[in-house]
C-alpha cells in the first residue's frame, strides 16, 4: 500500500482545481472574436486543381478507402485523352469527422482540408456536398504538384516526354 | 382564525416558500456548477444569457420545455413517463422533514421552520432516499435500451450498497442525540456540532451521500464515455429535465442533511439561523462541485470494493465504538 | 517424399514439389511474380530468392526453380535473401510509371503487394524510365505496357496454356514487349485470362475500365451460366451493377481459367431493357399483387377445368431448387407434373446423360489428364469452350485428340479431324468402317481414354451408341469414361428431376386443354425448335404467365409478367454436364444500376429505403411464397434430398466447394430410334451454336456484341460447286422450320452432304439439338 502516494493523489487535484479557479480564463469569445486558425487546421474538405487548371482528383478511391466513417463516394470515368477523373464525387459532411485521413491518402494532393469549420445548419442534405460544391479554382496548399506530369502514361504530355522518361522504345529494333 | 386552519395555511406557505426556494436554488446550482467547473478548467462557462450568464437557467428551462418529448419504440410507455416524476418528487418530498431554522414566533404561535416535524424524521429521510432508486430503475428499464438498462442496474446496486453505510453513519448521531427527530438532533448540537464529536461518522456519511447523489467520483450510472448517458439515455425535453432537476434537488437535500446531522443545523453566532443554515448547505454543495472538478470516476469493481469492504466495516465499527463510549459516559 | 526444413519448420512434400510450394504449404509467403500454380515456374522475375543452408547446392537460389530435397535446410528471412529481394523489388520498379492511382489493378495488384513484401520503399535510381507505346487489343483487354515487369505470365497463359497465336513476346534486351504484331483484337476465345494472370496493371479488363476498386466490389463464388460445364467464377458488382466476372478456382472443373464468353457475357444482368417490375398486361403492379393473382387464377382454372388446365414450364437455366419447387407447386395446385425444359429433344438427350451415362462420366480434370480423347459430334469452342483448353493440355502432355464431327472444328491444339455427316457419325460410333475400327483400336490401347460427345448433335441415339462404345472399350484395368456436352447450365439438373418419357411441351399445349401456361425463366420461342408451332399453340391459351429476368420476346406477350433474379442475385445450385452439383451465392441485390438510373450523374439526393428496380425475387423465393413455405436453403436441400436421394451431395454443399457428383442412377431400357430417311438431293442440316450469342444470356450481353457473328450458311466446296454456287452468293435455305435467305460460305472441311448454320441473334429460329433434319439450298431467284 502506498498510503502517502494515494493520499497525495487524492488531495493534490483539489489544490490544483482551487488554484485554477483563481486564474484568469483564456476563452476566446468566439463569434465576436475569431481565433487565428493554424494553417493545418482540419475542417471542410475541398478538391483542388493542378497548376495547369485541371482537376487534380483522379477518382482513385484511396480517400474513400482511408475514410474511417465511409463518407466519401465517387465514380471514375475516362476522358477522351485517357485522363481518369471523377464523374461524380460526394462527401457527406454530416458523417465526416474531419480526421484528415483522406488528405493523407490522396496521391494527387487533390483533396485538402481548409479552415472553414462553420458548417452547422438545419438541413442535413445541405451538408451532402457534390463535386461542384467541393471543386475550387486554386491549387490549395501546394501550387506545384501535377500528378499526370509524374505518372508516365501519356496523359498530360505525350508518352515518354515527362522529365524522367526516355522516348518510347522501338520494339521491332533488334540491335543490341 | 381557527387553529387547524392557521396550521394548514402556515404549512402551505412554508411549502410554497420551500418549493420556490429549492427549485430556484437547484436551477442556480446548475449554473454555479457550470461556472465553477469552467473556472477550474480555465474557461468562462455560460456567460451569454444575461449578466454573467445569470439568465442561463431560464434559457435552459425554455429549451427543455420546447424540445421534442421523445418516446423510444417499444419502450414501456407508462413506466417511461412516470420515472422522471418519481425521481424529482421523491427528492422534493424529502425536504418536508428538514428543519431549516429555529422555531419562529408568529401570530402568537410557535411556528417550527420545518414543514412537518416528524418524530421519526431520520427514518422518513432514509425511506425517501430509498424510494428515489425507483426513478432510476424504472426509467432505465422502461427505455428498452441497453445503455439505459446497464445504467439503471449500476445505479440500483450502487444506491443499495451505499445506503447501508449511510444509514450506519446516522446511527451514532441518533445515539448521541437520543432522538429520531431532526429538530431535536439539531437542538442537541447547540454547543458542539457532531462533526467534531464524531468525525468518522461525518466522513462516512459524506462519502456515502456522494454515491447516493450519483455524482463524480461515483457517477457510474450515467458514465457518459461508457454508457452514452446511462439510465436517462433515451430521455429528452422536460422529462430529462426532471431527472436533472431531481439530481440537484437531491444535492440540496443531502447538503441539508449533512448540515442537520453534523454541522449543527441553523446554529451559529451573530447571524439568523436560516442564513446560517443556507450558508452551510451551500458550502456543502460547493464542496460537491469541487469534488466533481477534481476527481476521476471510479471503476465499478472499485466502487463495490470500497462500499462493502471498506466503508461498511468502518461504519459498523464506528457504531460499536460510539455505543461503547456513550455507555462508558453513562 | 522429401522432408525439408524451411525457417525452422519441418515439412514433408510429394516428390517434385518446389521449395516455393513447400513454403506456401507451411504458410510462409515467399514473394513471387512469374511462378503461377497452373503455369509453373520459369525463373524470370528473380523475386522468390531464398537461401539454401543445407542441400546439394547451397547459397542464394530461386525457390520456384529448386525441387525440395530430403534434409534440405532453407531460410527465407535471412539477411542475404531479404536484401536480394529488396534489390529485385527496386529494380522491377525502375521503369514503373508510378501511376497506381489511375491503374485498374490497384488494390489487387501483386506488384504493389510484393514490392511492400520485398521491403523496397524509396526510389534511388535517378536515371530515365523506359517507355513503350501501347496497342489496341480489342474490346476486352486494355494494355499499358509501361507497367510491365517481364514475368512472361501473359504469354505463358495466352500461348502455352490456351493456345492463342496472336499475342506474344517480342523485342530484345530491355525492350521486350508483350503484345501483338500490330494493333487488333485478340483472336483467342480465352483472351480474358491474361487479365487475371498479369500481376500488374499492364493487361486489364477494358469492359471494367475505371468502374470500381477491388475493395469496393461485392464478390461471391458463383458458377458460370453460359454453358453446361459450370466453371467457377467470381462476379463482382457495385451500385447494383454487375461490373465484371473473373475466374474462380476449381481444380475439378475449369482449373484457374475461364473463357471469354463466361467472363464478358455478364451484360444480361444490367441489360437496359431488363424488366424489373411485375406487369398485368400493360399495367405495372406490385410483386405481392402479381403473386396473389397468379395463385388465385391458377387455382381457379384447375378447379374449373381440371388438372390439365395449368401447365408449368421449368427451365434448364433456372436453378435446381426452383425446378424442384415448381414440381412441389404443381403437386399443391393439383395440376399435372411440370415440363422442365422447353426443348424436347435436348431434354431427352440430357436425360440419357443424367440416367444412362451417369456411372461413367468423366470430369474436366480427368479430360486434362487423359492421353487420348475422341471428340464425337462436338465443337468444343462453340459448345463448351473450356473443354478446348482442356484438350490442349492433353496434347501438351503428349496425348492425342481425335475429332469426328461434320463441322470444320477448330481447336487451340493439334488434332486429327474427320468430317463425317451426322448420320455417318452414328455409323462410326457403332464401329462402322475401317475408320471406326482404327479409332477403337487406338482407344483400346490408351491408358485413360475419354469419349467426348455433344448431346446436340448425337441426340438420344448417338449418346446411347457412345455408351455402348464406352462399355466395350472399358476393361478391368481402366474405364473408358464419357464427357458429354449439354446445352445449358442446368440441363442435367432439369433432366434428373423430370419423369422419364413424359409428354413434351408442344404435345401438351396442342391438346388445347391447357388454359394457362406458366414459363419459369424459359422462352420456348428462342430456346426450343419449332417456334412457329409454339406461337400457334400460344393463341389457344387464356393466360400466359412469364417469370424471367431477360427481356425475351415471350415476356412481351405475357398476360402476367413477374420479374425474377439472375444467378448473380440469388443463391442456388446447377448440375453441370458431368453431374456435379455446383452451387452459387448471390453477389448483388437487384436494382437499377445507379449509373443507369442517374445517367452517369451522382446518386439521388433524396433519402429512400427502397431503390428503384429492387422488386425482383429469385425464382425459388417466388415459388416458396406461392407454397407458403418459409424454409431456409439448407432446409430446402434436406427436403430435396429426401425426395431425390441422388441429390445427397446437396447436404453441406457451399458455393466455395468444388462440387459433388450426384449419385449414379440405375440404367434405363434402351430405346431404338428410327432415323428419318434422307430424301434424294437434300443436305443434312446442321444447326450449331455460335461461339457467342447462342446461349440466351450472352445474346443479351452488350459486352459480347463485337464478337457476335452474322448469319450465313456453310457448304462443302464440292457441294457448292455441284449446285453452281460460289462463296458469297445469296442462297435460299429451305428447312422444315422455314426458308431463309442467307449468304453462302464454302469450307473444304465441312462434311460432304451437309449444310451448316449457326444459331445466334441473327438466326434465332433455327435452334441446335433438334435432331436430324434435311434441307435444300438453292440460288436466290432475283426479282428484277
Ligand atoms: S476527414 Fe476523415 S472522416 Fe472526413 S472525409 Fe476525410 S477521411 Fe473521411
Ligand atoms: S484520393 Fe485524391 S485523387 Fe484519389 S479519389 Fe480521393 S481525392 Fe481523388
Ligand atoms: S504484361 Fe503482365 S503478365 Fe505479361 S510480362 Fe508484363 S507484367 Fe507479366
Ligand atoms: S466454358 Fe462454359 S461454363 Fe466455362 S466459362 Fe466458358 S461458357 Fe462458362
Ligand atoms: S517466381 Fe521464382 S523467379 Fe519468378
């Protein structure tokens, strides 16, 4: 038995709370005073665009797989030029817990968190965001990355012309 | 006026005053609790409605009254509707026997400042605090929800366990005062309050009523992080409000009981009795709030262990020792 | 049997097993790419490195190549092996385009898994990546060569295993390329398998392009409903849409692969015109109402007009359970026993298989292991594609395949072909001629001979002769087994349940006593010969009730239509051609696919507890409702076993099982059938199923459309010359069913004296398996 330790453990909290009671509170008076949010604050999600102005999202389903509450759904389709993109993309913000796991999973930096946390409303359906509501006109946190310029499948640039690639080989060439 | 009529009018007047005071007090106790907890955690607490948030209880009342009154599917309708009432009414009724001031001289009559001065007031108190269990048990059972059921089962066993040591902590007081009447117990403490004469009984009583009031560290019946809201999970609106108010009325009652049994009731120098009584009650309530701000919740096994293996033996021993001393002193 | 130690665990494996397989048995996963259970090892990828500590040759080895030896000690997790595998992973990733997010393989990609398993994580190589140009490989397979890791699995599957010739490896050094000589549709009927075997995203399913991720798919073990073999498949769907089918594994039947008809023929489930609501004539009604009407009217008619008034028609493509329940419903109604197949002759032939041949049936696995297969009256690619692949395995392992069939049969392997007309074929089976003698001798000396017989062409008579032949060729050492080909996934099941020698559909309809016909997943207009006789008989009915999931022509005529569920939407059992009970599990709930309902847009924004088009119930469920029977599938199976002891294998059967044979039946009396005399100057008419679009399900499958053939009539070059006809001429084909104006093609390998047509959407009224009949071919008279 640790009588001394237990006693101290019982009494000390009272002392701490008593002291706290006399300190000056730190509350920010929210609607009047706005807090300076951290740039990494996790609230409403957006779908950003790449530096060329194209949709970044390739509808790869990784965010929806990572999402612990399964609130993202989408359907991928193919554009004329072979680009894979989302025909529709839906986030149900009544379910989202703003954990940000989707943004960590996203290989194209398309889905990003913003500081817009003022989402409360009376109609739950208004919180079901479709692609039109999510897609923004800027690059978000990163203004350089363009997935299709890294992935060598000839969508943003002809095959074999990305910076890390060589010309397509001539398979009928038998020279050593 | 004829005598019985006057008595009746006086009782009604007292009842009215007590109802008014207790309900208001309960409401503001809620506010006080929220404020104090907030300050302990370095926030303001409610400060939007009225000056310093003083109108918050009113806002809460309006909110509770206007919220949807929800009845879960397949709940036991009548029991479900009845339970919150039982909880609040038993708490209120207990106050009937508590003397909150020295007898007054009014219209040439001695008016005791207690609704009914029963000569078995202690037993009345014990009986009603046992009845309060029904509110929880029935509410949890009738909700047809596992959380509510678990909460009410916890509540039941906790209340029954701690009632034992609570009763046994009162026995020495009764022995010392040689009366079951609460007024007489207060009278007996005119010189020295029993807290000084029998501090062990006081401690046991204090701990037991913390458990009786289902407050931290004994709030297992409603443990939010395990049982959502325990026995009142399925309640909404004013029915939840009744449970809620019942809890705070209970707090006042229990504070009053401590005051009556151990702190010498209305006795005190300089100030009028009623004021002394109120100050003591509020101090106990303040202490309860402070405990809530400072302590964690016990585990269920710890609760049972503490009640049966620690508190009960000590209180039994205390009865024996007190009895022996009283015998020795003749 | 060598005993070896791998990572401190001892295991004994059969002689010839490799270390990789031994490790797998112990549950130790050695990363690998090029090794595949069916294709074996080639040592191309170098991923499976382990270290041999004790053994005939020590050191770092490729575990897929070294056979297990007695006393061998192997470690898979030592420093040397793990570093080596890490480096291999890194080098395989050197040229990878890093495009997993837009790759359909992602989530079920061995390259992803093995790269993680090998430990490679961060790219260090700063040089240029090699790139390729892609080819268009047709409607089924998409190619993205930049992802290739040169494991050669595709070529080994396409060329070696399935016998395709137009896809291979070319190029040299680090430019090896897997594809065709030039852009173009893959010719093989098994092209889809390279999608399954390719461990990366080079070869993916074009019909499933960008539809779903593996982890979002609802999948369950199922049975292919496109022919009678009952191959194992795994359909996958999402958002109420059947999006793809991949092959399941069943060593007794298909092994690891399936044919393109089974893989890409699933479009019928999402057919745009699929009826999804019950109908009373034109008026849409609810399911409850429809079933109530059916019940009330059927009972009323029987009360009024006696047991003949209601005729229940089962089907060879509906489940065993539904057919059996249909019989129970008939008993309850008090009407005559149901007819379980619309196509009388086919049904009779199937009964010969289900009863008379049941004790001498081979499995497809036994066919693969045989050393001499005689194919009589069967065109495997058209009737049972996976049999063709099995025959290829016979030839690959040194066996021989001999085909006697009037058609110019093609097989993906070397074989001897004799074109005999159907009548000559029957003679051949009874040892007619020196040819017959010669083949019999060969079979006599074979170790495990197998006779493949197509029920459509041989008919009852031919199958009985085949049985006699098999009896004669069997001896004490070994049996000579038969591998029959039937027409539908549950032909065997329907035959097993029906009473022998019951009247067929048309006979009963034409008595005129039938007032109400209930067709359960069956359309005699498409699935039976003599559709015009049937059309006439229909007019005598008071009421036509159709329960189906296809928008068949009959369903349009129905007075009462009730939608049912496809096999991928329900649980049930088929019996395949060799009498194996194969059960399947539902993958999807029926409903209008979101992609269709919303026209490619997002799902609806209103909340609703029912989704559009979710009315259909499975045929067996509907019958259970009519029978007021609430038993579960297991209880149903118990009752069926009690009723038909041959179905004992149903007890405990699950969809992931390989399937259990039904019990043998006592042989019945042999009936001799008189063959019709051939009128002078006529040709024997051969109606063969087309490879694609002959079975109803693939006919309603849009994905297969590029493979559908047009209608033609084929003649032997000599016959054509005698009639003064030339290839491409428009000719009139005069048959018992009617006259058809078709283009004529010549083929030297078609048996003389025969005319061949293919049953398909383009020529639907000529149905195979109708027995021997004769026709005339003449030049079209121009009306100028
Ligand atoms: S933030 Fe978390 S919960 Fe919200 S969509 Fe992303 S993964 Fe899902
Ligand atoms: S992870 Fe990124 S790219 Fe992939 S679907 Fe989600 S938002 Fe689009
Ligand atoms: S295409 Fe696929 S299967 Fe063929 S070699 Fe490349 S990775 Fe292997
Ligand atoms: S062989 Fe027959 S059963 Fe097998 S996959 Fe092809 S069509 Fe389906
Ligand atoms: S699996 Fe052994 S070398 Fe590829």
